[in-house]
C-alpha cells in the first residue's frame, strides 16, 4: 500500500489531511522525509508529528475559480461536504471554505451547497455565495441543464464500449444508509463509456443525467461492476475510485456557460500509465 493510505487508515484521518502532513514534512519513515505515494515496506518505522491538542487538522481545498457569486473547488477525497451527524470540529467543505469567504443560499446547516459529492468522492463542485446565485444554480441542476462527467475505475472488464443504466433508485427499507434499484424508486439515468481495460478492471467516463443519492455507485454495482474501493456497494479496502472530473453550468450572474475540470488524482493516472491497458482510441 501507499504510505499515505497506511497513515490515513491507522490514524483515522481524511486522506486530504494526511496529504498535508506529508507536504509539510510531518511524516518520517525510518528517520527520513518521504512522499505519500511511496510504498510501505515491512519493518519500516513511520513517525507522524500531529499538531498540538486543540489545533484543527484542516487541509487546504484547491479552488479552481471564485468570484462574488460562486466558488468552484476540487474536493479532496475523505472530506464530507457538510457536518450532518458529525462534530463541529471535524473538517468539512463548508467549514473550510467559510474561512476563505462567505457562503450563502440554502439551509443554515449547509450554506451555499448547490449539489453534493459523497465524502469519499473527489473532484469538481460548485458552491454559492449569495441566495440569488444558489437559487439559479439549483434550478439548473433541477432542470438537468448542467454537464457532469465522472471518472470511475470499476471491478471487471466491461465488454460493451458504452451503455446506459436506467434502474429506478430508492432507499433500502432496513438499511437506510444504502440505496437500491427498485421499481418504486425515482427515475435515474447513467451513461458510461469504457476508456481502458486492464487486469480485471475498467476505467469509465460516466455521465449521470439525474442526480440521485449514490446513483453512479449503485448503478454500476447493479450491473456487476462496482466502483473499486466502494465500502458499501463493493469490496472496499482502498480509496473509492470515483472522481468528479468535469462540471459545466451557466454562471448565475452573467449567464455565461462555464466548464471546469479537476485533474484526476494520482491513483487514476498511476493505474492508466501502467503497462498492459487496452485503451479506447482518443481516450
């Protein structure tokens, strides 16, 4: 395993926090500073210097764009969007961004939250800084006028080059934290394209045309190809390999069409760069 994964698992910290610890050279392996991407080896001694008691372990969140109306970010994996069911001292997207500038619109518990990404999912998302901006952005999402593209590494080598999944989704009756495909559920539509296949896994470009909870994860699991690292609908055991790669929408003030791309995390590029993949032309 990568050293940053080992540290995150042993200390119970978000990966984004651990990344900051490595960046600030607060992690040593056998007395030397190393990169988080280095591989852990048997017998190594890993020392982590944590901040003093009471000092928050809050990572930086990369900002792709910001103005008086919106802020667009590249959300790190392992950080929830807001503090539902968590202590107020835990790092969340909302709490971290509020230190940078105001967020407004929606409920007081999650100001500025126009749409959500699962805590384990990384990638591009937009938040609002005014009530008017929030209302206009939410309306675009509701009317499906936004462009959303994800990268997903899934178990198994998909045979079709592309496909569409339309199973309706509802909450599981006895396990409400899970979603399931159900005839009584809400309409859901997910389109996918295979970018590469290798060693029993496939890299997909995914376009969700609706925005249901856990939609991509449930749909891909339903066709027998769960997202790698999914602890709920798959095997777990590593980071959830789901990344919100592209987001397009009209600016709530100017009406101008804008698109933002969050570069794939190292885990995706490392997998794609390894030898043996059979990639789709142009991918």
